[in-house]
C-alpha cells in the first residue's frame, strides 16, 4: 500500500495514500484500541452536520469564502450519505474528551473538500482541517452538541416503540377484561382481579416511562455550540455566536437553543445523567413486567400457567418439548445492560474537573447503546411476545375459586377474626372457602354466591 507523509505537532507519520483521514486520526487509532467498535454512525452524521452549519455560518460572517464553504458543505453532505465510513477509524472510547473524533471528521472533510477543489489528499493547501473545517469551533462544544443531537435522533424510535407497546398492552387489557384471576402480593394469594387489569397496569406504567423519557429529552435541545474551548467563545465571531444554533437547527430539523450559560453547559453533563436515569427507570419497569410474564406463564403443568406466551424456539438441547420464555428473558438482559451503563454514565459525569469533562466519549458510547438496545428489546417484546399472549381463562377461574384469598370478601360480614379462621381451616382441610362457610352455616347459599361472586369482588376492589 502506498503511503503519504503527514505531520502534526508530535511528528510525522505514514498515512495510506488514498485515506481521507489524516495523521491525527491515525495516532488515535494507534493509541485507543479499546472497544473494537467505531463511533456511532448517527453521531458521525451529526458531527458532519455541525461542520456544514459552521461553514455556512462562517461564510455568512464573511470569514470563509464561497468556494471553501461550498466544498466543506459538499464534503459534509457526502459523509452524511455514508460515503467515507471506512475512514472513521477512531475507537468509540478515546482519551482527549473527543478531540480525536473531532479531528477524524475535520480531516475527512478537509481531504474531500481539497479533492473537490482540485487538490490532493494530504495536502491541506486549499482547505485545512483546523483553520477552515474547525473554524470557530472546539472539540469541547461540537462533541457535546453532536452527542445531544444523537440522543434526540435515537430517542424518537424508542419512544415510538414504547407507545406501540403501550397500545398493544391496552389491546390485551381489553381482550382479557372478563378473565377473572387471583391477584398476588409477595407471591402469595391476595384478592381477585381481572387479567385485563394486570395488562392495563402495565400499559399505564409504559405510558409513564415514555413521558419521563420525552421530558428528559427536552434538555438535549439546549446546546453549548459557540462556547468553543471553555465557554468564553474565544475564536468565534459575534455573528457566529448569535447565529450558529439557528442555522444548525435548520439543518438538523429540530429546534436547538444555545445555553444561557456556556461555561456550565461545557463542563457539566448532568443532562446526560438525567436521560440515562430515565432509561434506567424504563429498563427496570420493562424487566419487572417481563418477570411477571414469566411467572404467569410458568409451567405448563407445574406452574401458574394463567397465560400462554408464544412458542418461539426449542427450550432445551436435552429435554424434549420444553419451551422457554426467551423473549422476556432477553428483554431482562437488555435491562441489565442499561442499568449497568447508567452507573458508568454517572461515574463519568462525576469525574469531570473544572471547565471540561474529559469522559464524554464513554458517556456517549454507553448512552447510545442503552437507547439502541432498549429500542430493539421493546420491538421484539411487542412482536414476538405481547401480541401473541393468550389467557387460560378456565384455569384462572379455578385458581381464584380455590384460593383462600377470597376470604377477604367475608370480613365486612363475618369480621376479620372469623374470616381468618375460615381461611386457616380451608387450607388445613384442603377445602374451598365456600365449602367451609356452608358447612358452618355462616351464610345462606344465595347470599354467599353474591359475596363471593368474582365480578362483585373485583368491583369492591375498584371502589375501595
């Protein structure tokens, strides 16, 4: 492979002749072989979009001539179209607060812009990575801005899927509205309810999760672009500072607002901690629901077996016919991942010092993965599990009728003490509550039928 020589303040390196990246990206590749994963593609697209918006703003400010601005914009648009994927060579987790990511983008755009203007790769005589592509910018404002833009982009598919999950759960709540079952607290029989009420509760929980995510995402629209190095805006023109957020918003398609205090917005990452916390809360809720689904479907002969989950694949290499709840299991594992990422994000945000947090790369690596993994988990949960759930209505009713929990309905008539005695006797003699009450002639059969009517008990619970 033919090489070209590029130099920076550290020294000189041989760069592949046809590479659009340059010496600084290559140094980062050599220094940061950490995860083996390159930077998120949506993050790179947004970083390129910032470079385009900056070029437009600097042109309008009279600091970048038309040909240079046009070449930078054209190169950035090509990056967004995915033309130079193999030239973004920096590991997602990198030292330097994202300087390597920023320079990888600057070099790719500069080399392509030079090429468009008739120049050669590696010769930055027409367009320079720092002087032109990075004009009026710093790693410290473009990287967090690109990070927030990426969260906005990635969050929409997640909230869309969560709303679809909410809708699917409400459909199941309607479908199961007349299926009487036994409610349980601490895994012990409690009082009757409908299976529809269980699924309605899940739907309400998901609605709350979605609202929490949508609210926390609002902070992502406040950016520190124009802050440059630490918040003072050094090397950025007055025109740039006044207009870059507006021009970037137009290119991005979402309204972005420059932070009122650019020093605060540059050094503090609490907004990312908040949205990670909302993701964690969502993950916890999803996993809790999946735990319930696994319990309710347990068996089929030796468990609760109140519902059936769709059979998706063989469950054992040794036990014939075994089918496992693989979809709830994978969603729970996705939740574990998100919860672990939240801890990393919190630690990284706390570790910032003075005017900059150097640990944004790991924050973004974990945060983007949390959103993406949760989105995919919700999709498979809807399509491969929730939609196909069926109820074992007769078995649910049989369990409810045989439970001692229905003794609760006797308390207003017979008192707590007597009702507890009936429940204890029913358990000891392996009889139903109904049988014990009738044997002791504590209530006539017609009245007992009314008191122990499942729908009546569910109604009492609703009105209590």
